[in-house]
C-alpha cells in the first residue's frame, strides 16, 4: 500500500452544530416536543465565516459539535452540509468518536461517502481500553484507507493515548496527525521527541496553542476559532513567520477568550458567544444534557466580546 503521510496542519475549527429549539420551518422544526433540530442554514453560514476568517480546515461532528447527542443519520447530514458549504476550499474532517470500534468504522465509512478528506478518531471513551486495544482500534479504522487524525483527550474519555503508543501508530500509514489535548506542554514535547516528523501534532487545548507551537506543534484543532477565526489563525501565522513578539502579543489577547469559552462545559459558552455575535441568525440552543450558559457567565462573556470588538 502506498503511504498516505502529509499530515494535517494549520488552524482547524472544531465546529459547533447550530440548532434551533423553535421554528416554523420544517427543516429545523422540533422532533417530538423537546429536541432541538439542526439548523442547516446557520451551519452553512458558520462554515463560510470560518473560511473567510482564514482557517485551514474544519472538523464536523466532534465533541464541540455535540455529536454524542446525534443519531448516525444526523451526523452524516451535518458532515454533508459542511463538505458542501466548504466546496473544496479547505479540508473537512469528520469526528467518528464511539466507545465501539465497529461503530467508529461505520461512522467513518458514512463520512467518507459524503466526501471528507480525513477522520478525527478519538480514543474510545468510558470503557477504558488498554494501549494494545487502542492500537487495534485505530488500526481497524485505518482499513478504511483514509487519513486519520488521532485525538487524545483523557479528561473526557477516561483513556490516555501514551507517547509510546502514538509512536507505534506511526507505523500505520493512514495515521497522519494527532490532536493532543492533555493540556500539557511537557506531554506534547515528549510525543514530538518520539515521533519527529512522522506525523503532525496539533494542539487540542486552545489556551496553550502558542506554547505548543513553540515545542513543535503544527497547528490547532480549535474551539475558540468558532468565535475568533482570524485571531486564532494570526497567532499561528506570526509564529511560523518567526515573529515571536507578535505571536506572544496575540496569544495574550487570545487567552482571556479561551478562558471564557471554557468557563462552562464546551460548547455552552461558544454557542452563547455566537448567538451574541450573529443575533437571531445563530441560536444558542443545545441538546440535553447540556443547558444554556448561566446568566452571570453570559454577562461576563458579553463584556469580553465587547472589549475585543467582536460584538457591539
């Protein structure tokens, strides 16, 4: 088999999935009495704004996209909308997270049918597989033949993809990148020392994007870029241009926004921020068990967005 390498790099936005709790349009009407439906128009609008904002790629149906609350058919529809809206201008990855290897493979197969350029594969959550189980899990997904970005976020999954295991997975040609979200510069540096340039490593923790670039990360899979795509992209661009002073200046502007957007469980604050920015065009609706941002949190968030000139 011909090696697939050429890993993903740059700013990839982990897209929220806009939803609406009440609307007369059949496309976004309620299913039953309580479950918000996907707002397809708002999703396409968000994709356009991200591309205009200078991001390098998009991730549909990740954690930020509330994929865990969607049926497989809904996930496939969301991914199709993002692929069609992106229209080949930037690569689109699809999250295929599941505690089941077989289900992850099926989700990957469906995503590839609608035209994604790669798969974001999180470690299986809840069942806490051993490292050998992780190797076999990702190797099974690799049989689909598409580029894979591994995703390690042990705080959410209860499972940690260790550096030695990442190095083992470099032998799988389809494994081209890693989204590293342990929140540790030391861990990222340890991985990069082991894998070199065999795969690209991207930050999965917005508040430390810039420090991770300094130890060799090639980009980020960002939540904050939903709200501030240009600022997120400019930090990486300044770093890559060797302008350390500018990169640090922009990083210090960026971190308070990152802190605010993770002040309550993701993507609650990000959806609140987008509703403030886009008004009635983008709702802050979420699916249970997520609930709207607290009133005090919204007040603080709005004040910051005004200060940053993201809302008037």
